[in-house]
C-alpha cells in the first residue's frame, strides 16, 4: 500500500473538478491521492458521486477497494447524520406558526441536490423571520440546543451586528445550529430582504423548506464573495457549479436569477459567481446572462486584482499575503470602517 501521509495533490483535484471524466483514467495511486485531496477539501461526496462505477473494480489493488469502501461508508454517514438532525429540527419547530428555511449544506441534502451528496457540514443553518427569533430560540432550547458561553463583546457582536445568533450546541448529540434572521450581517453594505427569501421559499416535506433556486444560488454567491473567506473555499465554488448546472437547464431560472440579483442587491456577488464558476470549473452559463452580469463587475483594476487573488487562493495553494488580502476584504465589506478597526484590534489583542 502506498504512503498516504504525503502532501495533498490539489492540482490533481482541480483537474478532475474541471473534467470529472478524467477520474476513469486515473491510476490507483492517483485515485488514492484524489481521495486524500477531496476529503481535505470537504469534497469526498462529490468525488465518489462522480467516480465511474467500474473505476474501482476487483482488478484494482485490494487496498484501493478498501479505501473506497471506507470512503463511501463515511460519506453515507455524513449525509445520514444531517438528515437526522433535519428531522430533529423539524420536530423542534413543529407548530411554531412561522416559516423556517434550511440554508446551504443542509438545504442541499434535504432537496437532494448534487452538492448534498455525501455532504459533510460543521453546522446546520436555518433562516427564520427576525420578529420570531426569540420564539425560534426558545423552541430550540426546549429540544436540547444551548448557546456556548460567550464573553460580553462576542454576545453583543452577534446580537447587534451579525445576521445570526451565536451557535447553539445540542447537549447530547453536540450538533450545531446557526439560527439566522438574514443572510448577510446587519452591519454589511448589502441588505437582501429576508422577507422576500422566506416568501419565495419552497416546501420539501412537511414544514421543511429551502430557498427557491435563484435565491439558493445568490445566497451561495453572497456567502462566498461578500461575507466569506475565499482562500481555500474550493468547495463553495463547486457548490455554485453544481447548483448552476442543476438549475441551468430551466430557461426560467436564468431570468429569475438576474431579476432576483437586482431585487436583493446582490448583483456584485452574482457577477463573481458567474465569472469564477466559469473560469475555475468551466460552468456552462448562457451567453446573455454572462453579458448582463458583466455590467455588474468592478472597474478593471479591481477585477484584475480579484482574478489574481481568487484564482491563486481558492484552491488553498495561494500565498499568505493573498489570503490575508481577501480576509481583510471580506471584513471591509462586512463592517463600516470604525467598527471594523475596533473589531480587528480586539481580535489581535485576544490572540496575543
């Protein structure tokens, strides 16, 4: 059996992300390295879902058959555990009298979308109306979820400036719920309407709902290109690629995507989503949509800088300076200057 404690082959992973058919041509050692890189990048489910059924056959080395069998079992367990937590969440919110909507990874699993296959998540994100936030919090407390202990500054940070409450951890299962009342921080420069997101949400089963297709893609775009840290976030780009490929066969999706990007003030994140899904993973996007979203981009110098930073860091292979630049950018968009300066100073002092 070959050594597995080697540097991750991210170049190999990117190659198969751009062209999944290449999985069929990998040698056993290359396939094993692809598993390592995919698991580190939280893309094990994607890799296994795209692997050809005959790729790992009895003719392959036994060690590789064992690795793939173990990986498939692990991916199934990831997804099963999420579905169980969604069921428990549905029970907690039974009869609360307001809409609640699953976001991101849990939503992909619940809706059986491509990014949900074998999904591994750190927490389950839920959107509720802000006026019912206390009621939602109470319902979760009654079913075993509690807030971790926070200092006064962190508690204020979440309650006054963020779009979610502090993480709630279940007392027995240790599952984590992030209870949102918006998809971007209150201190952010963009303020997409939560009411619009909730109103157009789609029921999956019973009271479980997810965002409509256009909103789901726009939320993924906003999470990555406005509120999140881009460095090392290749899975987020893969999510966008999977969603756009899944929904893009419906002509109505593209017109809704463009219309809702404007309505939710998310034109810039939508531009970046289309641009980098195409540049990084060759995602098919209608030419008229590419043309229309191009008008939402930044001026040329900023666009060139973003191209350099994103394409160098999203795979986790960029320089520390590039990652730091994107980290500062995300906070600059998240908070006004004075609040940002105070927040970063406090974090640096705490680290010291």
